[in-house]
C-alpha cells in the first residue's frame, strides 16, 4: 500500500507489511522521528487494547495506526487530552464513509449506530517527552470475524465495498492533525482550543446511564453528566459527582 494521500498529511509515514504492535515500533523509534510521525499496518499480530486486552484482526481487513506526538511547551498533565482528541478525530473520519450515526463512547471508542468500529490506546514515551497514540480501525471484517458481538466494521456499516484504506487513513490523519495543532496553539487549554466543547458534542456517553468498571474491579453506577477540564468523565450517583480518570464504560439501556 502506497498511502499517497496519507503521506501528504504528516511528515513521516511508514507502512509495515506486518507488525507485532505499531505502538511498540513507534516507541522504539521515537527518538529519531519528528512530531506527527506515523506507523501503520494492515497486519498487526500482537496489538493491545485498553485494560490489557489483546487486539488482533484478520490480515488486510483492519488498520493499526500509531501516531507519535512530541508536543513542545505542554505539561504532561495536558497529555491526557490526546486519547480523547484521537477518538474525536476518528469519529469525524468514520462519519464521512457511513450514513449511520457515529459517536464516541468516553474516552475514545468510536461507535457506528452503537457498535464499536475503533478503539485507541495511548502510551507515554519512557522519558515523558511525548505520547504514542495507537488506533485500531475495522475496515472490512465480516460479521463472523468481529472480535465481539457489539463490534462492527466500516463495510458492515454500509461503507463502499471498494473502500480505499488510504482515503480512510488520510481522513483520520487530517482530522487528528487539525485538532492537535489547534490544541497546541492554545497552549494545551481544552477550553480555549474548543476541544472540550467538541469532545462533549461528539460523546454519546453524556446523559446516559452508565456502569464504570474502575481500576481494582470496583463498579460505579450512575449518570454521565459531563467531562471536566482534565478530560475526566463526570458521573452522578446518589453519593454525588465522581470524576473518573480511567475506567471501562458500559452504556446501560434502562
């Protein structure tokens, strides 16, 4: 795959025929690469998802995309916005290929009509100088190839049968780069950059009844009411408002 359109968006893009984990490859090479460098493969054999899950898909039917961020002048605390930024960017890209509703489940799962088509994993560089943002996107998986019964792919959701991976990747990288540069220009301020408002608008979790599986196997049941300036999900329970920095969210239907 040549990815000509995608290469025009970022300073470095390398396509690998196969990779254990594109995040691992990019972390290992980070010191010699510029900001917004990208590693991509359609055959990832040892990918990781959030909360230690394994992410593997049939060769050629999904993309694993990792983006290197080396933001200058930002505090490490502001790095927490990058996964949310990535989820928003992916949702904007996906929405150009399907007619069904596209939204984000906090913090960064992208849903088409309620089914997951993409997830994101962010990893700090060892020296804390930046972040690698990995995203997995289901392109053309059939129903019997999906990892869960709550997943989908672009083709199953109605995208063109001759879906061009370069068109999809370039749409994601364009949306990501735009949001990222706006965030940098605002000095990492999610309010001034309007990133907070944009994430709130695109997040399907807000207003829903949710169950949040917190680290330590505790569950939080309540209503998601918003996202604060640290990117944390605000959940109202009988005990008050809890700000959730990390957790596995389930949208409840009662």
